[in-house]
């Protein structure tokens, strides 16, 4: 495929993402004013629940149907959920939750489809740069979106920002490439592999991938998820209302820098470098557990924000090279599902755990999670190079699952030749 197709995907993604941060603030204000704080939490929970339940189906559809068509459908559902919440006559809580489910379903469709489509639009050795552009775009709008949203809701009716977000999804649908590229040829082994369960079996057969996902699960449950809640609590207690804004802005800016670096840096052992980057989050966990000055906390957040951002770009590219096109939607949905499933659990347990064992102990447990998990997984064969030992990023190998399929097919062909000869 040409660079034009990727640019259209990128522009479409940027348009769809631009309104997300703005609408997040607008939705919160709109629902809070009409229904109270409980409605805001219920709406966000319904969106997260729909994403979690439907992500596996989104991955299956991304492998079975036109990926561009699946993205368009996801954008359409997101637009419908956003616009209906302010346009429907009956704005009861039941209708609000239905709109939330539509938005969650939209994400569950378009997210794995975009991740699966990208390797069809760019060469495999250009995946890091392409993924980096999408991630940086997402990070940029996540950084500036809430600020713009805050200005928008004070100067305009929040419904205007919500409808503008819906129109953004509609516009994004029109910018997408007109036709989905053909996926890789379907092997005999892939033809019967259309289920989500089959993708789990395929992942389990590649140790560095399965252990890498287990590492992500441990870090989310014991580190990232609790810190989302606890940073907000300790920042408010120690530094006042302005401290949290400084920390969150620093985190977003650092993540943007790290993503841009990862998009251009091609280390020989990306898994090793990425996991060493995770060690930087130990400092954040200790700052959560033990009182420090704001400049020290900001420094830890900035350095860790860069360090942990390498993984997302390089890991995605490695998964795309490891698995054939016919399986990428489901593999990516598994990768996202792990985060979606465990993050709410870790967030929910954070405050009760603090009451039970204290904030200091939670900080130490989080720090240990970012030492034991990254260093332990490095012992798994193939993980330091993400399955490609010594790879310098200049050539891309054929995915191992395709290699096995080709070997099996070649063996079948040889057997058929023997039968014909006899």
C-alpha cells in the first residue's frame, strides 16, 4: 500500500481523537449538572464495561471483515452515542447508559481494527515510526484536550462540545482509506482459526509474548492502576490543588517525548531497553509511598514518563511481525483486554489497600512490581529482542506463525508429490 493510505488513516485517527479529551470534560460537566456526581461515575463505568466485554468481538471482526469497514462502524457507534446523549428527548439514566454502551462498543470495534490495519498500510520495518505517530497524536490530544474542554464548557454550552466530538467521528469516517487492503494469504491452518480462543492458544505458543503480557498484567494490577488513584490523593494532600495538575501535565509531556524517541530509535534488543525503562517507575512508586518535595516528584514522573513509553511502540511492532495478518486483530484485542480488565480492579483496590496496610507499604509493593516483573521476564528466551535476537531494525522476518504454517504446507505438498509419484 502507498504512503497516502497511511496518511489518510493517520488524519482520520487524529480527527477522531481530537475531541476525546474535550468531550471527557464536557460529558462530566453535562451529566453532573443534570444528574449529579453518581451519573458521571455510572457513565464512565458503562463505557469501560462495554469496551471490556466487546473487545474480543472487535478483534474477531477485524480479522474476518474489512478492517476499514470495522473502523467506520466503530466511529459511527461512537458518534451515535455522543450525539444521542444530548439530542434524545428522554434523557433518563437508562438512555444515558445506553449511549455510554454505544461509545464503549465503538471503541471496542475501531481500536483493534486500527492496530491490525496499520501493518497492511506500511512496510514491516516502518511499523515503529507509524505506530509512534499515532501514539504521539493520541498523547498530544490527551494532553491538551482536557484544558481545551475546560475552556469550552465555561464559554459554551457543554452540549456544543459533545456534538462537535460526534461530528469529528463522522468526519473521520469519510477520511479513512476507501478500500481495506487485502490481508495476507489465508493458510490452511488459519482458515479454521477465526475465534478469540484460537488467538489465546497462538499467544501461549510464543513464550516471549505470553510472558510479556503477564508482565503487563502484574505491572497494571500492582503499579500503574493503583497509582492512577493514589497520585491524585497524595498530590492533593501534600501539594494542594495545583500539584496534581503539574504532575499530570508533566506525565503527559514526558510520554509524548518518549513516544517520539521510540518511533525513531531502533535498539538491537528492544525488549531489554523497554524493560529497563520500566525500572524508572520505581521512583514514582516510592514518591507515592513516602513524602517528597514536589520538584522531586515531578522529576520522577518526567523521567519515568519517558522510560515507560518505549514499550508501547516497540511491543506493538513486535506483535505485528510475530503474528500473521489473519490473526492481528485478535492478538491486539487480547493485548488491550489485559489492560482493560485489570486496570479497574487495581484502581478499586487501591484505597482499601492503603487503609489496610498503609501508603508506605503500597509504594514499596508497587516499586517491587517494577523491579521483579521487568527483570524476571528478561530471562525468557527471545524476550530481550522481542523474538528477534540481535535485530537492528533494518529487516523484518516472516512471522513465526506464518513460518510454521508454510512448513506444514510444504510438508503436505511433499506428501502429495510422493503419492503422485507412486
